[in-house]
C-alpha cells in the first residue's frame, strides 16, 4: 500500500520543509514518480524513528544519519542471515 505525500505529512504531523530536509539527507527514500513521491508503511516507521531521535532524544543531524545507517546495516544482516538459515527453495 502506498501513502501519498499529503497523507504522509498528515499522519506524521510534519511540515513540507522538514520532509524535504529528511529526503535531502536521504533519511527517507520514497518512491519518486514524475509528479510526486509516494511512501510506504516502512517509510512511516522510519519517520517515527527520526522524529523520536530528534525530538525525544535530542540527537543531532550527524547522529541521526549514523544511527539510521547502523539500523540499515542491521536490517541487511538480518536478511542475509535469514536467507542462509532458510534458503529459497529452487
């Protein structure tokens, strides 16, 4: 299921400027089309993490980038491990 930009902003209670900053920083990488961008539930979850890091924990921009990179690496390692434990049946 895709989420429109306006729905994403409403659900996250974000303004356009903040969303643009997050996309420029590549903290969020939505699907881009000629007209606009669309988001997924995973993008919403990531945005909640970004919000919590900034507002609840006071993490600065550089720290958020590092934390998100580590989370991405962890996720990738979990996927790799899962594929080793449960290889796709051929």
